[in-house]
């Protein structure tokens, strides 16, 4: 029930006549929900990033290689996170979003805690896959939930506050993770450790268990709002069999089920042929890239993972196999939408939405590509020790958190002035970010490095809330979880799946980490060109959402 004095936002779209205005959430309660979601998202990144600070201990205790650490941090996590985000977005669109968030948080927190009991790479890898699957449920449901707690004119600001949880989590993983493992290792010997736990094991438990408590808080204090509350579009009811829908969604992605489902579609053999062609091309391209990247590296710099018969499995085999799976599954699923939900295909499967997702992916490529190497770079360039992790943690947490919030709030104000205001904000923020990043990675002064790191991080993350809010404005309320999953697909497969690997590969090939990190600047001319194109396209696409949905058969 709405709190006393609640009133509908004057700038919101007219509400449907059958929606009880008493269900409009109160302002204070809406901000409580948003604050809880920020903490929820912080746990998402805290549990994701903790591998970085624990890497030295994991290498020693579990005898892991650098390649295995990289796979745990990036590619394997990104693949499962991105691909499972698609079917779990279906759950967010057809089931209770609060329950979806609570279950996802419970799963990834439990898997984080279980990581503390891993005895080898395979066990830890399996636990991290569980973390990725659990976290995949997070943002699609949260993005959709936020749309029904805040009117359209406040959504970029609300998403900016939500997105600030990224850097709260990143900073906390460095600050508190280092503190826990440091305290544990300095105060206990192997003989006196409580329950025989090493410092890295205690850290996994210390980060995992509180997440289970947060899941209970979300489940019992957050109410599920009416879908489309501020959009004047009649809400849909929950799907009768939401978990079966998730299973059917997965079947459209993975072969042979994806091929079988397309074969059943009458009068559309061309779609089946394209699907098989993309599958074959993905496999062939992956094989070529494996041989090429293995050839770039000297034999001594290869990092074998294992072998099958006489075939050596290197990090490049795992990397490009994962990318091939990601590309095919994404294509197959997008292809299936056209057969199952033509209105969604029309609103999501267009050039404007694709360009927005590509902007997010390339911007994430730059940030994720730099993130794993910041501490290593500062150590090599300035000779700083482990104590600098705390400084870096605070810089990233404060600048990143403020950047997301400022970017969202500024873009909402800019949108009132100009229909493309959000895109203009992203254009200038990323342009200046590229300049700051260049000087950050070329200065020889440590203090200036820290200052420029804060500036570039503040500016670089300003893209997230405006672009995310714009993608949500291009679809109907019932499609928001799916739209968020597609948007996040690009940011994670291109950004997290490729960024750390490519920067690391360039560093291995050239022997120059600075050059490798500067190479991410090559993404910015492409990003800025896409944004120039979007400045003209976005207003028209937002204005015609209902018109295009009706033309595709949506009963609105």
C-alpha cells in the first residue's frame, strides 16, 4: 500500500484505468528498495571480484597457474553469467521478480561460501560457475523491478544508484578481502587456524554467508510492484509455468535442441540453414583463432590446462571455445525470438538496440580489460607494495560509485532539455575518459597516476546508467528483463569475456604491459561513432515504441 501523501508523478505516463492508484509505491519505500538493490548489486561484484585479491594464496595452496586464475576471473564466469542471463531473464519477465532476485542471491552466495572448501582447480571452477549462474539472475530482474518503482523521468538516476553497487563491490573486494586474509594469515599459524581454514577459505566464507542473510531480507521486505505501473500499459499476469519457460528458452540456445526446435518450424528452412551455418562458422573460426594465438606466443609462455589424448588444451583453446559457444548460443536464441515473440523481436532486434548493446560491450571491454592489471601495473611502474591495494580500492569505489550516480542524474536532466540528452552525456563522458586514461598510463608520477585513475574511472562508468535506461525505454514493460539480458550479454561476452584476455595476450606477445593496457583506447573511436549515429536514432525509436509493437501484433 502506498505511504501517506503518495501521489502519482506528474510527468509519468497516464496510468491504465484498471490499475489501483493505491498500489503506487511510496517515495520513502521506493528508495528503501533501491538502497537494498544497491547492496544486492555490491554483493554481486564483491563475490565476482574476490578471486583477484585471493589469487596469490590460491596459486600457492591449490597450485594454480596464472592462466587458471585468469579463466576463473574472466572467460568461464562471463560465459555462464551471460548465457544463463537469457533464460533467467524469462523468469524475471514471467514470474515474481523479488523471488527471482532472492533465489539468485542465495545460490551465488552459497557457491561463494562453497568455494572456500575447494581442493583443486576443477572444484573451484565448478563453484565459480555456480556463482556465475546465480548472478545471472540479478540485473534482468532488478532492472525490471526498478522500472516499476520509479517513473520514466527518474529511471536513469535510479539505475545509476543501482549501478553504483558495482564499484562498492569492487572496492570492498580489495579493501575487506585484503583485510580478512591479512588478519587471518598474520594471527594464525597452520596449527592454530580455526577449523583448519586457511585465510583464503575464511575470506570466501566471510563474503558468502552474509549474502544468504541479505537474500532473506530482500525476500521478506521487498514487495512485487505492478508491472507497467508508470507506463500506462496494462500489466500482464505471471506466466503459468515460468520454470518450464526457462527450460524452453535454454533449449533454443544449445545444440542439438536449438537445431531440433528450428527444424519444427514450418516454411522457414532458411532459418535452419543459417543456424547450422553459424554453428559451423563459430567452430571453424574458434579453431583458426586457437592456432593463431598459440602461434603468437612463445612455447614457454603457453599455459596448458590439460590434454585429451595428444591434444594439449591451452588457455587459448578454452578462451576461443567459450567465445564460439557464446556467439552461437546468442545467435540461436535471438533467431528463436522471431518465431516465438515477434513484437519482442521487432523492439529488440533492430539496429538502434544493437548499437546501444555494442556501445556497452566496447565500453566494458575497456574497463574490464584494465581492471585485472591495475595493481600489477602500479607495482611494476611505481614499485608499490600490497598496501596500495587499499588505496586502489578506495579510489575505484568512490570514483566509480560517484560516476554512475552523477552520470544517471546528469543524463536525466539532459533528457529534459534534449530528447537525445542521455546519449550526449555518454559521448562527452567517454571522450574525456579516453584522454584521462592515456595520461594515466603514461605518467611517471604515482600521485598523478592515482588522480588520473580516479578521473578516468569516474568518467568511464558514466555511460552505464544512461545506456541501460535507454534500452529499457525502447521496449514494453513485459520485455524489460529480456532486454536487460540482451544488453548485459554484450557487456559480459565482449567486455568481461574478451577484455582481460586480449590485454593479457597483447602483454604476453609484446612483453609491454603499458602498451597492452593502452591498446583499449582503440575501442573509443568506434564507440563515439556509434553514439553519433544514436543521437539521431534514439528519439524516434522511443517515440514509436507502441506504434511498432502494435504493428508487430502486440495487443496494446
